[in-house]
C-alpha cells in the first residue's frame, strides 16, 4: 500500500485511517495536509476523490486553487479549467444560482472555463466523470493554447 500523493509506503493502520477519513490511501503527512485543506476551505470530500482520480489519470490538478476572487475546488491550469463540486445540487437557491453565474463570468473574463459537477456524479460515477473531464481537457487543448 502506497500513498496516492507521494508514493511512500503506508502502514496498514495509516492506510485504514486515511481510507476511513478521506476515502483515499495517504501517508500520515498527506492525510494531515488534506484534512487541513478540508477544514480551511470547506472542501467537499468528493473533490478529494476527484482530485486523486484525475492525478491517477495523468492530469496535474490543483486542489483549492485561488483564482483571485475565491478558492476553486479543483483547477487544471494548463488548460484554464476550474472545477467546482456542487454539494447540495438539489437545494440551489436563486441567490446561489446568480452567485454561481457571476463566479463563472469572473473566471471566463480571466480566460478560465468553470464547470460545476454534482457531488453525486463523483460519488456514483467517478470513472465516467474523469473520462468526461479528460474529454473537456482535450477539447480545451484543441481550442486554446495550453500553458
């Protein structure tokens, strides 16, 4: 068993602790770092799962990236893609909808594309979600100059 972040060996106790807390096999150092990110930014656990699934797929995502106005759950800077995870997808208010639209406008003005993914898509269809994001990345690479 190895850490999904650094590749170091993880002992069985740490493996169990990180899998139970985060759903991902991490060493003690990275478990603490990810827990701190979650506490500091109210990061959804589904964002952690997607982050590591994208890393496994060869993408270089950034977790809780500051875009100049707010923290984005996951960013893929090479193609200027921001990914937000909707935690309460079925309970969106009209205020939240307009705030989301304004955030997307802010990102777009800075050359970034923002997509919102319902947490249920990650929870139940992680592989399909990653495949679709890979398709979006390929499309963005074809249409913009990758950094």
